[in-house]
């Protein structure tokens, strides 16, 4: 006897942790993509017979909030990619998404001391500029002292790097 398929909505809720309550984050406990967003078989098939997988946030929004407007993305108020609580989700354009990301301090264009490859702190940059402006110390000496290249010292002095530091 063929096994009865579990309804999509039942499968969905078996993978949602609602322990934080109605206004908390509901993390997706199922499979996730490389960006940390849940992925889910929506119960349909592609023409080639393979299952149709979607981002769970989009599926959740469509099921519990409504249709996603054309050219819109689903964003999180909570800034938590695995969260699927409908109260945490809203739609916006790519621009809205980028602005939201920047406002929450997750911009991809990290600079200065926040950059993962940074070897200097803001105070060190100020010291480099002050000492060079006072004269008597060559750029190479500063580079050797701070453990960076002569080229970086030149870029710092000319404010082509670390321009955000006064």
C-alpha cells in the first residue's frame, strides 16, 4: 500500500522552533543554504520530476502574509536569516535590502579597523598622519614600525585609505 504523503504545512511546522513565542524569532531547524536561509520542498515538482525547493522565508511570507510583490525580496526585521516568524518578515526592493543591511552594520564593504584584514587601529592611523606631518620621519620608517607596507603608509597620508579617520 502506498504511503500517504504528509501535508506540506505539517512538514513545515515540524521544522519551525516556535519556543520564543508569537513575537520572537522562529528558527528554521531544517536544511539551510550557504547564506543560512532555510530551504524547503514546497510539495511541488519541476518538469524534470525533481522537487521544487524554495527559500523558507519566501514560502512563509506567501502562506501567512500574502503575495510577494514583483521584484521584491523578503527581509527580516530581526536580522536573523533562519527566522521564519511572519511578524519578523517584510518585503522590499534590492535597494531596500542593501540599505537595511548597512543600517544594521552588516555591510559587505567593511573598511578601517572593522575590515577582517586590517593591521591598524584608528588611533594608529592618526599617529601615522601626525608624525609624518611633523616631519623628520620617512614613510618607510613608519611602515617598518607599524608592520605595514610603504605603499599603505603613502595611501594613509594622502587619505586614499582610511579616509574616514580624522
